[in-house]
C-alpha cells in the first residue's frame, strides 16, 4: 500500500484555530492543503506557501 502523508493544521500558523488534518498521497494532500489554508486560514496563494506546506508534511 502506498504511504500516506499528513498535514496537521494545529502545526500551521492559523488564526482560525483550525484542527483539521489532511492525509493522502503527497500529490493529493498538497493542492488540498494550499486551497484550505488560502480559503480558511486566509494565506496568500504563493509558491512560498506551497513550499512551507510541503515542509510540514509528515509520514502517517
Ligand atoms: Zn486549517
């Protein structure tokens, strides 16, 4: 089985005190995470943001 990656909102800078976790393959998690932090956390959609999120991915 393919390994899943997790991104945990509690470990991200957020003003919404979000507790969401997103898990799946990296290529599934990253676009969702970007969309999520842009729409919910109010971040700007930049290449740097994607890099930051990528760095926060953890093995499930
Ligand atoms: Zn969140």
